[in-house]
């Protein structure tokens, strides 16, 4: 989790400088399901916790099967990945996630580990939403995920 915390702090630090830059639209994956993920908003409370705000469009998928295509963003240095982040942009552009119309990254927890790839993958599993501080982990995840074509 320490690596994830460092990654999220790096992401938040780079938000300000990246807002004026553009990502490569040709690399970005778009879908109705990513649009649903993109509806998540955040609020900073008095304890400096970044809390997610979920609307009706994402809540209707909570604890239900959900599939998503995106780029694998590893959180561990390994050829096989069982728990990783997924984004609409490749890792070299992931600092745009959560800004400029790009949805936040989500956590993927696979049933079995898969080989790392820099190509887009598609997974299907159960969509989970948490109300925890998003500074330390993504509030949206897909658990019990399987790789699909």
C-alpha cells in the first residue's frame, strides 16, 4: 500500500502542472462504462480527507457485474499482476487521469494473476464503491475480475 500512497501523492502533485497539457486522444479509451466511472466527484472535508461522491448513474452498478477496457497500471514490480490500477490512458500519460475529461483510475483485483502488458485489456468483475479517503486508495474497484476478450 505504501507504493500506492506514493503513486497517488505523485498523481495529486502533478495535477496542477498537467492541467494545461494535453493527452494524446488517439490513446484514450472511451466507453459508456468509463463515462459512468467519470461521474464520481470528490470533496475535501475538514480533516483533509478526499471523499468520493457517488451519483445515481454509478450507484446502480454497485455490487453488480461490470466490464471495463483500459490500460494496466502496475502497483507492484512484477511480470504477473493480480492487483493493479486501470486507466483510460497508457502509463506514460496516466498523470491525466482524473482531469481534462479523463476519468479517475480504478483498482482491479483479479481472481488469478495476469501477465503485464502495455496494450489495453478488458476485465469483468463486481463493481465495488467505498467511502474511504481516496488519498490512500481508489474508491472504485472491480473485484473477482476475469480477463475477457
